[in-house]
């Protein structure tokens, strides 16, 4: 009889009631999202029912406690200038579902550190790290002269690097930003491209341009490019240069050869800071050609002043389908006994 009563109690879904304070309609609207899309995502992912009247919430379901923690975290975030969007909800849910047992590793800050608080300050507001790997990545960029960000598409590697570059320029820790990318076609033969050098290279550097426009505004970026404070260049044009007091970003580094990677890394001059980003699973080099990014992972990791941050499918902040696709690829590599990051 007692066992039957216990089973009956276990079948009753948990119910929690709580209030989010202070009662702020703007924060509550940001928390819930347009047409309550954030609430619906929480309900779907955690299998709970969320009922709300003003700032009073009632949660019903086996994971009501987890849903409460997610809602409280997102309510706090809703009070910041960055607000809450679907990627924030996605990451808050992921952190609840898959708690990290590894503490964020941060090195002691050097003399040029602006902050290691998980944000980058740009003219149009704060760029906030989402998830432990992004926080570690920002901390590594702030505390190392050379930082590598390696992982799948959509994890914020390039965007956060550009944010740190803009922050360094605004605080006068560097005098210019240099954006570099190997001009390798993604498995396609584009043939002749019309225009001058800048117009030929622009399509390869569009993601970094877009990030700059979002953080600084189109007109300001155009003026800085005209004054050569922001320089955009193909990797091949780095040979023979020494870049002092610069923030240098090498994007899509998986498409460098070992010789090109060595050439780039030896361009770093006094007072400069470099970030190298890439995804070693998406190399566009000819078949059989070793990627320079894959090549340096092992022997540069012990070097003082160099940091590596590895992202995985759980860090993807694009459409949830992208995360599932990346996870499927990782499972495929694992089944074949391959490490996609090697």
C-alpha cells in the first residue's frame, strides 16, 4: 500500500510559484520575448508549463526547479543593456541541461588588460559572453598576447575577437586594427573578380565588416578605414611586415598552410595583440594539404603568452538546428575514431 502511495506521489508533477522583483514591465517583456517566444522555448525544452500574471509565475512539471533558475537568470540579464534574445535563452537552457564541471580558466592579467568580466565594451554598448567557453575566450584574449579560438561555426569566435579589437582601440591600448583572412575559395572556382584589390578581398572579409558596422556604425568604420586606422588585408600581403601597437585578427585560419601560419605569427610587433580563429573541420585547402591551424595546436599550447580556447556544438548561438548538425558531425567523427579538432 505504501509503495502504491509513493508511486502516486511521484506521478504528481512538481509545482512552483514565485515572483520576479523588482516588478518591471519592460524587463518582463524582454524576458518573455515577442509573443512569449522565450517562454514557449523554455516550456518546450524543459517539458514544463509556465503560467504568468504580471511578475507572478507558476511552473508545473518535473523540471519546474530548473525552469525557475533559468527564468531568474534571464530576468537578471533582461535588466542589462544587451537585454534577452533567443540565443540567450538557448544558452541558459543548455547550461541548465549540461552543467559544466570544468571551472573557467583565467590567467593572471597582464599590464594591458581592460577587463576579464565576460564583457567587451564597444561604442554601441556591451558585448556579453554567452556560456563558459565564450567567457574563457574573452578572458584569454584580455590576458594573452596571442589567443586562438577554435571550434565550429556560430560559436562567436570572430564576433568576440572583433569586439575586443574595438574595445582596445577605443581605450587607446592599440593604435589600429588589422583584419586578415586567407583568400581561399570555399571549394568553388569563382574565376576572375572585377574591381580593385579592396573590392576583390571584401567578400572574404564580410563577416568582420558586419561586426564592425554593428559595434561602431557604418560611417565611423568608413572613416577609420579611410584613415587606415582599420586595415583589411589578405594574408598574402602580410609578408615582410612588422605590426606594432596593433590588434590583429586572422580569421578562417584553418585555410592557412603551416608556412603561412608561421609567417603571420612572426608579424606580431611590440605592443600588439593577435587573435587567430578557425574551424579545423572546415578546411578549404587542396586535398592532402595540412592546415596551418591544425599544425600549431599541439606545439604552441605550452608557449607562454599563448592561449587556446576550444568551442563545441554546445556553444553554437545560431539556430538550434545548427547545433544539432554540428553534434551529428561530432558523433560521426567519434564513431570513426577521429578527433575533429586534430
